[in-house]
C-alpha cells in the first residue's frame, strides 16, 4: 500500500495563505526517483506566483503545489536509473509546474539526471539551497545560446578572461561565481558592502557596491587591460548597467539576463538573452554536466560550497507560508530560507 502524502497548496489564484492538505502519492516513472522530503528551500518565484497567479503564468492550474528546491531520501527508483538506490540521500530540482512535480510536499518526484547525491559532510538543509540557483547559473553561463563558457572542472585552468556577474550575493550569483571560477574565469561582481567578503570567499577577485553612483565608470575602469567574457545580469534593472559596461570594454558583447529582455532595449552591437533555469532542469548536455559530472565530485571534495547559508524558518509544511512571507519581505541577505520536514 502506497504511503499517504500531503502538500502545501495555493487553493486559488493569488490566495493567501497556502493550505496544507492531502496529495496524491506519485507513481515513479522511467528515469525518475521518488524522494521523501527532508528540507525545502523557498525562492522569489514562489512568492511571485502566489502574488500574481495567472497574471504571471496563465497555464497554472489550481489548487497549485509549487516549490523547486528539495533534499531528502530516495524511497523508489524508476526503470532506466542505475546511479541511485533506495536509501540514498539526494537533492534536486523539481521538473515542472504540475501538482506531481511541486517540491512543497512530503514525497517528491525528481528526474535522476538532474539529481545529485549528498556527501556525508553535507546536511539536507545545506544541500537544499543549491538546486534552482545552480540551474539558473548554469543556464546563463554554459548554454550555447547564452554565454557559452567552458565547463567547470575540479582543477580549473585560467582562461585569461574576466566575467561580470551582477548580484553576487544572491542565490543565482553565489552559484554563478563558484561555477565561473571553476571554469577558469576571473570574476568581477557586485553586492552591498556587507557582502563583499562573502563574494570574495566564493572566488570573486573584485566586488563593487551596486548602489555606488560611479558603479558604471568603476567597472569600465576595472576592465581596462582585460578581456571580457561577457556579463550575467541577475538583479532586475542591472541589465542596463551591464549593457553600458560591456559596450565599452574589450571582449564578448553578450549579456545573459535573469529577467525578460525586449530586443529594442538592447544597444546596437550587443546581444542579450533571457535565461531559464528549466533549460538545465531537463535532460540535456548542460544539465547532465552539472548534476552528474561536476557536482557530485565537487561537493565530495569540498570544491563547491552549499551557499547561500540556509536559515531554517521552521518544521513542517505549515511553515512554508511563513518562509515565503519572510522572503517576500526581504528577510534574507546572502541566505536562503528553509523549511524542514
């Protein structure tokens, strides 16, 4: 007899608070795992979906079970899966927007190709901060249609190029800095002054105050004598400054953007593209490279850090609304809000 399952649901468009109630226990499919949830992280998309509902995504169906970041224990293994077994501690990103895929439930479906084992030295809470952030970062850095950087390695060789990452202390920025450094690129990034040392601990060589009145000129000056590998604009509005900087420095004239971009807003001579984490949460070359070839060994050897720092809001699905509300109110800086089960 299948276990019972519960989920945190948004019962109708823009409804608040979420309601915890029964959910169908998922049937495992080919290439899939069923994971008993131990820790869930919340992301800006979670509160945006609750606030905007079908104004953001017209295809959403209610009641809606959301969430992307999950860590837990494998309880079922589907056919065609050879690298995981029942009892393994794992983390991964949920694959879609349907009730079957949402992370906000006790039992979650994960695609094995975008799932990674958790080393003994890493807790469920620490592992849960990575999935969506690293997918978004990899989508901007490695896809052929975006920055197309060389893949990360455990023993990176310097490329002689410098990448600009705006919002280095964010979840996506935290992962992007680490990945870019592991790919052999020098990184310039931005943050508030209180997070300068945090960004440097991730591998950034220079950090700039994003609120500075001279930020554009300061970045252009820092790039003098260097070859630019492009830019990754993560914070809404930062694409404007990134365009100005990239237009005036030597190197790649491309900006990967974590926000929608209108072609008429991109200056002549530059290229830009809106990145989607879903591109790396699906079976493809970049997703397999990150989740299967790089992350397991990098985490095991301490070459990649589970950051931003997890902050546990509480235990139980009932605490998810509190975590989402806290995140929406700006209650985390260089941190990620977690709920344990």
